[in-house]
C-alpha cells in the first residue's frame, strides 16, 4: 500500500485509518530519515486507538513510551541504543510478544530482536511537507 501525504495532518489521518486494522501482537517498524514523520505517523495511530485522549511524543531519550490505548501501544526509538543488551534490560521480549502493539523507530539498529512477522512503514521525504508512505507486511509465511 502506498500513500502520498501533503502535510502532517494528512499523515495523521492516514495513520488513524491504518490503526483500525491493528491488533494486539502487531509490530510496526518505522523507517525514514530524521524528520521524515515517524513520530507523526505514530501520533495518528495513538490518537485513533485512544479516542484522542493520548498524544504520542518521541521516545528518543527514554527508549520506550507506553500509551493507554486499546490495545496498549509501546512506542520505541532505537536510535540512541548502544547495544541490544539495553533492550533486553528493559524487557523488550515482553513488549514484543505481549498484549500490545509495538511501534519501533530505527529498527535497523537492533534487527536481531525483531520478530519475523511485522509491518514495515517506510516514510520518504518528497519535499518539506510531502511524504510518500509505503506499507508492507513481512514474514507472514
């Protein structure tokens, strides 16, 4: 699936629609350069699954933010991790194989912890406001 977003608001609306098909156990891998809109995409999912009561913020300095949504969302940012041991130290396996939805920014920093069944969301900057969002299911053999 591909979508062209003309603004952050478009991205939030698209992500809100995407959120309707998510369920507990889903893992979403966000791929994109700095400033591409990974956290904006997450905002749309969190807003949709919390009925507008929760607002996502970047977990860059805390590694994971937890949102009281239904099901719960665990939003990770692997950008600053130094080693996979940091992820095991926070219980990454319980998150990935638990009762919530995991959304991971910068998943390429720790591919060895990621489950095979996941959804990849690639966000490409076309210009200052426009983005191309590509969603692909993977590992569902």
